[in-house]
């Protein structure tokens, strides 16, 4: 039996995947309400294919509990936020989860940390917790780091098909855990040491952050000199070794906008491109606000209440709002004392989270003159004609109506 600790965006699909493939699984989370929801037969977030996977896992006998189980394999998938001031990883959730595991696990158990951590975190925060309990690492308890790689929006598919990394102190344990993940994972699984696995994960997300920053910087350069960044990227990408990403209103989510800071926090002075990329991506919400300001002036819109932001989530077709560019924009407006009136709508966000939030697209569109497309949800892509007659600022390059403004 395996005990998956932390049933969030990563832990839940992972637990379900193991269970659906015949592994006995108990999922544990300290949030009783979340466990109750799962036990009542409902998933806690939306994701393509997740409810089908959930049904299958339930059929195969997955259980959910607030209690840690006594078993020989644990998968820890709890949050690893970063401290906004120091830019360093906050490993307290991981440390606490491992501490709780130590209270109930038998000797010989393996603890697999899936949460993203900065290089050295397992040494610094996890090993001491195991040793404090009097366990000898490598004899009584085996430590493994198996960072996830799944992309929100396509998690279920990617869980199955992506390649993975397993970092372990001993090759033997690494191979055992690899065999377990192969119960559902069809991709290649590379076994390495823990520090390499920690670093690799952070490097992957940092690579993407830097590449998005390049696209965003190009957007700013092109805007300053009236060039079409999308056309330039489209043509440049025909070069066999060029693959520029797409500019956007900023980088949100809990991965790419966070992980590079771990390197900046741990290697100040060395992480230069990484820091610049973070700054560029973090500057995009304000860049969009400036665009809104210019377009309002050009069109003699004086009332910010006639401006509508389409999209609250950090990217298309997900319901996750963590670090979303729209929320960053709204915060920036609050700071400059010009928030309050702007209207907001997102089909994926059904509860009220910000002021002047709409839950109906038509009502939202009726009340605004300038629509700012911040997220390219399929919902709006399928009904672009509803935007005819509006002034449109498209930050995602999804709208091709006449006269549309771009980044
Ligand atoms: N974005 C752009 N332009 C682009 C691509 C993305 O502006 O060309 C924006 C998105 O709109 C979003 C943000 O960047 O706000 C990040 O979105 P994403 O789709 O690039 O990535 P995430 O954060 O959803 O998932 C990433 C993935 N990492 C990589 O692709 C290297 C995923 O594989 C990881 O598992 C995930 O982080 C994680 O959990 O670490």
C-alpha cells in the first residue's frame, strides 16, 4: 500500500493514477473538508480527464483520510511556497509532512518527496527530521525525490506519458521506486541522486521562464517601435533552431513564477539571467495596465468602470488563479488607488474573489466598452463574434477581429 500525503493539484492526480492502475492507495490530507469532498465522490478541482480517473480509482478502492497510514511507501506532495522577502523555498510543509510520516512508519519505509524543492532542501530540511526520530537514513528510512512534470490543463495525459526523474540515495531504492511509477508511467524514468533531481526540476521551470521573458521583452521592444511582434516571431520560428514562445500578460501559476526565485535566493550574484527574466515577466501586468491607459485615452474612455478584464486564472482552460497576471494587475491598481471599478469575468471562477466580478459573459460584455483579453479560454475563442463592436486589447493573440489592439 502507498500513502500519498497532500491531495492538491499534484498529489490527487498522482494518487488516482496509482490506484487506477491497481496499486493500493490511501490519500491523506490535513484538510478535513477536502477529504470529505473526495469521500463524497467529488473531485476538488477541474482538469481534463480527472473525474473519469477519479471514478476508476474509486472503483479500484482508493481511500481518503486525514490520518497518516503505517505503510512502507509514502509519496509527499505538499506545497512548497517561497518566502517573498528572502526568495527562498519554504520547506516547512514538507518537513512537517515527513515528521508526521516518521510518527507512524515502520523501519524500512521509503519516503518519496514529489513537491518541488530547491537544490539542497532534502539535505537541509528533510534528513534532520528523519534523524531526529533516531532513524538511520539508508537503513531504517530511505529518501527519494521524484519531482513531477505535469502541466495543468493536460495533467492526466502527461502523468502517463511524460518522462520522469527519480533521485535516490541508493540505486536499489531508486530502481524500486522507478518500477512502482512504471505501473502507470509510460515515459522514460531516469534514476539519479537526490540533489541532481532537485536541481533538474528547478532548472526545467527556469528554462521556460527565461524563454517566456525573451518573448515578453521582444513584445516591449516591438511596441516601442511599432513592429508586429507576432509576425516577427512567426517568421523567426521558421528557422530550424529558433523556437520563440508567445508573449503574454505575465507568468502566473505556482511553478514557473516561483521556482526560478529558489535559484536567485540561493545563488545571488550568480543567477543573473534568471533574475532578469523574473523581473521582465513580473513587469508584464504593469505593461498591460499602461496599454489599457493608452487605449482608454485614444478612445476617450474616461471611466475605468467601462473596462472589462476577461480571465482571472493564470492560463487558459484551468481554474487555478495562483499568481495570475490578472490578480497581479488588480493588486497593482489597488496600490495605485485606481482599482475598484474595473469589471472582471472568468467562466472558470464561479465564486466571487474580486470586486465587480461577473458570472455571465453576456452581462459582462453589456457593461463594458473596452475588453482586455487576459486568458485564452476556449469559451471566448468559440464566441469571438460577441466582441464585435467592442474596443479590444488582446494580450494572448487569440482575437483577429478588425482593429484589435495587441500587447
Ligand atoms: N506563458 C506565456 N507564454 C508562453 C507560455 C506560457 O506567457 O509561451 C504563461 C502562461 O500563460 C502562464 C505561465 O506562463 O501564465 C506558465 O504556464 P505554462 O503553461 O508554461 O506552465 P505551468 O506553470 O502551467 O506548468 C509548468 C510546466 N513546466 C514546464 O513546462 C517546464 C510543467 O511541466 C510543470 O510540471 C509545472 O510547471 C510544475 O508543476 O512545475
